[in-house]
């Protein structure tokens, strides 16, 4: 992906030109088009709480991101065509060699990296009835693969996918991802898996779908994913929401069956993971209870930097070590009920055990997260959002200190362009 501002400008100009060509200037193509520019200011520090002189004790960086997304409608006719485009630029505001490596910038400890980086991609799309095919730059948000967006710029894949909603309540998806542009990178790379160092491939195949029934209160899902020559994974998912009086009850149950696929990690991936999240909401308050059981001989595999659909994947940890069992308690509050619309907060605590800790110890770890967000609702600064994310982690999973404290301060403003 291009790092050049000129290349980014040319790509965006080309998109604008395409949207004004007479052959494409049809009502639906223009009317359904939308574009936005997000300004994302991100400060992050992570205190590793270790005293070893040869280890990094703290990571701290500050950066400014610009995220442009444009989506056209479809041309008229039996088969409609369109184009989606994305461009992102990150600017370093503060970073030193001994503090680098937060994931905000393309750098690592000992190298503060460049002053800026950027990426541009686009996807062509075609629509027949209620079926859409996209090829090019993709940000899938599916239970089996969901591109991550927890740093300065989002993760983008290159590939193709098809989504079909021809039957009411039924949504089907299938595709192949070939490369990834990771959140702090300017290059297209082969796709890697979290938790397995050699788990790298240039093909991730996926397919599956969801079906809503019971008046839309219940959703059943069945998915399959394969990182070629590394692992394959089946996912079964059941989501139910049930209002009872003033209460809103919910349950999200997922089961993953993962195994090695090919020669790269033969015999090293053998995992079954059960995830359950229960919720109960009334008025401004929502209470959640999560449980995760990771059985088998290996850790749970998922694509690097994506957001797996499991209960205890949280700000820092994912609680997916071999044989680990973990519980979560979470409380959310929406202050709109108390006359402050736009202000929300939650606190959660997750504890895990049952795995092998460092130096023969019984493995134990926990994480406590506090998250407060406010979005301006009206006036000159409408859509300006402020967010503070604080995490505390204590773990004996590694020989060196696995303890850390973390703060993330994010200020974002999204400007609609179309």
C-alpha cells in the first residue's frame, strides 16, 4: 500500500472522477453514495511494571489519524456496479526509541519509526437482486472474521467476499482473504494467526451465515474458516434476546472447534472453546456475566489483530490459553436516563485459571477494565467523541512480569462528506 501523500490524493481524485462520469452518473449510484472523514487523536501508555534493566518498562506514544471512507451506490440495471474506497494516514506526534511499540505507529522498541504512514485501497462491487459481490480492500465484520479497529487506523484485508440476503431472515457469506494490511503497517502481508508464531498463509477461506427467527429475537449461526495449511475452524452460534416486563434479557452462546490443517503446524492446534455471555438490562443499567472454557491441547487460534466473537476477548488479554477457564462480570450505565445523553461507561473484571503458568506454577491471571465515553449530541461540536480506556492486568503466564497498567485516551470527530 502506498505511503505517498501524492498517491493517496491521486487515488481519491480518481474515485471522485469515476463518480462524475456520465456512464455512472445514474440516480441510485449518486443518491446512495456516502463518504466521511474521521479525525482520530490517540494517546496510549502501557506500564509493564517490570524492573529488569534489559526489558522495556513502559510504552508511550501519541498520534493523529485521518480515516476517509467512501461508498458509492449501485448503477441501474439487472446487475448494478459500484466502488468503495478507503484511505488512512497516521502522523506521529510523540514517540521515542525507548517508549515505542504501542501499535499506534509502524515501529517497535528501540526504533521510534517514521513520522507518518499511510494506506489506500478500494473495492469494486456488483449487486444482483439482494446478493452483493465485493473484491479488493475489505473490512469484514462477521463472527468468523472481524477486522480490528482498536488503534489509530483500522485493519484492512485484500480479497473477495459475497453476501446474499435473498431469503427473509437468512444471511449467507463466503469469501477468500489473500493479504492483510495491519493496523500499524503500510504493507500488504500474508495473513498470520495469533498465538502461533509460524501460522502464516496467503489464503483464508470462510463461509457461513445466520438465520433469524422467533420474531427476530433469536439468531442461529454456522460458520467455517480455514487459514490454508495452518488451521481450520468451525463455529456454532446461538443468540437470543427476550424482553420481560421492563427487563431486557440476552444470551450469546458460541462454540469453536479448531484443528491443524496442513504441514505448517501439524499436530500443534487442537482446541475446543465454549463462550457464553448473559445480559440483563433495565433502564440505564445493564449487567453481564461471561464464561469461557478453552479445552484441548493448544491455545485458541484466530487471525492476528481481528476481534474474535468470544466473551472474554477484552482490552489487553483474551483468556485463550490451553485449558484456561475464565469468568467475567461487567456493568454498563447510560447516563442519558439521568439527563446526560451521550455519556456512557462500563467496568468489567475477568479472571482466568487452570492453565500452566511460568516456572511450573499454577496459571492465574485477571484483568480489570474501566471505559468512559462521551459524544457531543448537538451544536458546533456535534459528533465529537472522547473516550478513556483504562486497564489493569496481573498474570503469571510468563517468566518475566506479566503485569501491566494501561491507559488509552481517544478523541475523534467524524465529518460527513456526502
